C-alpha cells in the first residue's frame, strides 16, 4: 500500500460511490473527535436523493449526525487479509 493511502485527505475529496473509508469526525460542540468507518449513501427510502455520510452498522442509513458532528477527513481502508493469512 502506498504512503498516500495511509494519509488523511480532506473529506471533500472522499469517494462518493459507496466505497467504505475511515472517517475522522469532529464534534461541533465539544473538544473531542473520533474515527469511524463510513460511506456516502442515500438515506431515504424513496428517490428524493438525500445523501450523507453513514456508518455501515445496522441498515446503512444511520447518518453521521451533521447537527452535532462533522467528518473533516478520510483515509482509505486497507485491503482485507487473504483467506488463510
């Protein structure tokens, strides 16, 4: 994996094609931050197209709460290990 793959990138440059990435999320109100696996997804059940960053946990429609926090950076995830490794 290249060094560039192991670096944080601005969230505006993140893939918006359903690719899972590691996101760096900062609280809007507290001096705290965290990392979470997330992907860009439509969170509606119709064709209105409300896209946002979501966690793959649950039904994949649980948004990263943009009212209280905001992803600022992302990093590509490493490839999973091959079977038997």
